C-alpha cells in the first residue's frame, strides 16, 4: 500500500488527525498503566525488599522499568500533540509583560527548588502584541525548563557555575520597514550549547537529553512562526540566549 500526503491539508486538519491518533494510543496505554498498577499491588510494590526471593525482586525491577517506559511514552504523546496543535494560535491583543509576570509567579518557585535563580526583567510601556497566551506560555515553559535542566545537570556534573541563573526579559525593537516588534528573551549562564547540537536542535525528534521527546524546540519555533515572529539562539561558554521577536500592533 502506498501512502500519500493529505491534499491541501490545513494545520487544523493535521491537529485533528494527530488528536485522533493520540486518543487511539492513549486509551490502551491507560489500560496498560492500570493493569501494571494492579500487578504492582499484588507484588507489594515495585521496590525489592529483603523478604523477596530473587525471582520476585527481578519481577519488581522489570515492572518498574515497564511503568517508567509507559510514562515516557505518555510524555511523548503529549509533546507530539502540542507540536501538531501549535500552528493555529488564537490571537488576541495584549501586553507580554502581563504574561511574563504570570509566568514568573508560576515558574519562580520551581526554579528555586532546583537551586536556580529566576529573574523576570520586563521593560515598561511595551507596545501591544497579538498573541495566544496559552501558546506563548508554552514557549516560555519549554525554554525555561530546558535552561533549568541544563544548569542542574552541569551543577551535578561538577561544573563551576557561581549562581545558576535564568533571566526572562522583554523589550521593544525595530524590525525594519514592516514595523516594530517586541523581543522576548530567555537567557541562562550555563556552559552553552555545543555547535553540533545547535545545528540540529530545531529538527523534530532530535534530542541531546536522555529520554527527551525531541519536540520541545521544534514546537517553540512552530508557535513563534505561527505568530509571524522569529526565534534564534545565541550560545557560547558564558551562557545561552533565545531571542523571540513578535510583531507589535
């Protein structure tokens, strides 16, 4: 059988198809997860203890591995669905500083718990931007989580980072004859992203992290471009900055 692309498929068509596919996979996956929990209950958990013989301890370890992989598959489904639905934002005029304040209130405690300082640096009197708050919040979450995980991994590996730091900021910029824009940046003071990773990190399903879905940064770019914006990355041994330019109204 030869499969051909859907003719003139819109982003919404693809999102609907992806949603149906995810639904068909998630239902049996949920059933598998429930049965794994029942098996774990019959075994007295998934952590071997001194009372277990070798066979029972082995079953518990195998069960724990299967549960972990089911969780990973569920995370990939969520990332795939987010990627498929990123192409059609519901644009409303608003102030990115309001979104930044909400995100800082939400993400700040998460960063602090990981030993990372989080700073929001809004610029006053920004021009308004038409954006989908849910999707731009997802962009911030993807980038900030990536930064936090990279900083934490470097710290755990013994890298010397005086104070792991993530800064998220806004500022108005000139975008040329077509008009102005607002720049949203997410920066960290980590060891930077290797050039070979920067060359491929926007490709779907590429990930340099163990267990990563490889859809975080492609989703970021898809969301930004669906807003008529641009995103690029600057990185060296002193840190990494993601710059997002969104057209102002």
